[in-house]
């Protein structure tokens, strides 16, 4: 329930403020979509089956459950990996991606 509310709120706010988003923030949106996919497709079947201590939904639903788990799981892992790489580059190489024109303004200030 918290996952659905939090991710829905994030998606709503990012939709309303889409003109202010930076490229790296799209990874956060992708993570929210992946988490909502997990929440909506997997949790209801998992919770119901765990209450009854057996799988209740048949073989086809089991295959769909496994596919969704793999799809959203790989999506989450990939998004977190890319997000950590962006953070690494921003922390370790803060001038990476800056134009030479903006570097001309930054470098003299760093030398003093």
C-alpha cells in the first residue's frame, strides 16, 4: 500500500513538473514504474498464496508471475546500476560533460 502511494505520488509530481526534470531523474521515474509493476502484478498473488500456504492461481498465472518478477526485477537492477554509475561520475568527475565555455569560467575561480 505504501509502495503504491509513494510511487504514484512520485509519478504524479514528475508529470506535473516534467519541464524541470534533469536527465538523471528519469532513472528515478523508471524505478518508480518498475516498483509499481512489482506491486500491482506480484504482491496480490504472493500475499494471497502465502496466507493459504499454497499456489492458488494455476500454471498459466504462475508463468506470468515468474515473467513479471523477472521483467520488473531486471528492470529495477538495471536502473539502480545506471543510477549508481551516474552518481559515481558526478562525484568523482564533477567537470565531466561540462562545455569548454563553462570550464573557462570555473577553472580561474578554482585556482584562486
